[in-house]
């Protein structure tokens, strides 16, 4: 049975925040002038996507649609095209739907509490908490893979976090948060940054970690992980790869695409048709009456 996390107190928080102040990456969604909408866009784009790939798409997106009302007035196909190769393009459609609701229900301004954020399309539990904390400075635990790993090592003394357990994970992170909401929000982003840059999964840079002398895993001699290991999801040859190739043709085209052009992207007819059908079901592809295919048109 996993041990209950100990109350770490300021001996972890203070050095963590000092390190973050000196070492955090200068990312546009963390700057003081980043709007709540910009924070939401960044969080949606960053899901399962590296920062380096997100940055150009994020900057282009916010230049084109700086406010929810701007995106709400756009065609979904334009949003899918602007999404480019970030992957999981349904996120672009959900952002469009979200923008419409923010415009129509909240006068174009994002709500600032977790429960209301959760009512928006495409906003799940993690994203709602991240926006509440990072855009509005709320004292709510924000837990991603990086945060879980830092807490597992520094507090629990384990090499890895093991399988997720939402209630336990949220409670473990909440114990770390100071009472002051703004300081708590900064701790949340600092934990995330430490896991991304220093306390990494495969090659942690423990010598550079601000928590090294206080880390339970280091004090225990950095024991190897003996629990279950998550399998890496393959991409090559999957329906995801086929969908991506089909979407690339549609994004690069100036108008509707003939079926023959889509047939060239993949030899397996059955898999290709399955992928194309799934894109249509997801609303990412519009099958037209003349037999051509296009990105989704006006709502």
C-alpha cells in the first residue's frame, strides 16, 4: 500500500519557488499580460504536445483570434487548418465550441471557477483547474504527469508515481499548497516546471534539483521503481497515423479534395476508409455531395 504523503511544509515550497523564480522558462502564457483566454488556449494545445511544437501555433492562433468572440465568429475549418500538426485536431473544434459558449453565456469573458469552467466544451478536470490557478490565481491543485512524479519522489520517496488515482493525487498536491491563493498557484506551476526540466522521468538531473537535500527519494538512496511500467503508445501504422495523413492533405488544399487524392495517402483500403469515416464522425471532415472532401464549413 502506498504511504500517505507527509506534510512537507515550507522546507519544500520555499526552495521550489526560489528555483522557479531563477530558472523557469519564459513562456508567453505565463507572462503577466496573458489573458485567461490565452491561458486556456495554451493548456488545450499543450495536452500531449511538447512546448516547442506548441509555441508557433499558439502565437499564430492568438494573433488571429485574441478573444473568444473572434474564434466564435470563425469557420471551424479555419481553426482546424490553423491547428496544423499539433495532433488531436478535435481539440481545435472543441475550442471553437468553447469560444461560442464563452461569447454567448459569459459575455466573452472566461469564468474564473473550476465548476463553471467544467461546463465549457473541451474543458476537462485538469484544464479547468489549470485555468483557475494560472489565469485567476485560485488555490486549487493542478496535477499532471510531471507534478505527480515530483510529489512521488520528493514526498513519497518513490521513483515513479505509479497509476493515477485522482482523489489521492489531488489531495497530495493540495497538501503542498500555501494558504495564499497567488502563492499556491505559483507552487503549482513551479512543480510542473521542475518535473519538466529537472525531475524528469528517465534521466532526472538530481544534482541541479532545489529539493535534493529534502527529497525523500534521495534520502532513501534513490531506489529503483518496482511497480507497473506504462507502455509507450505506438503511432506508426495506427489509425491515428492514417487520420493525420488524411488531415494533412485537407489542410494543405485550398478547397475540396477529390477522393482519389485521399486514396493515395495509405495503401490499406479498409484502414484508410475507417480513418476517413471516423474523421467525418468527429466533424473534422465534411463529405460533400459531389464526392469530394473538405474541412468543416460554417456552422
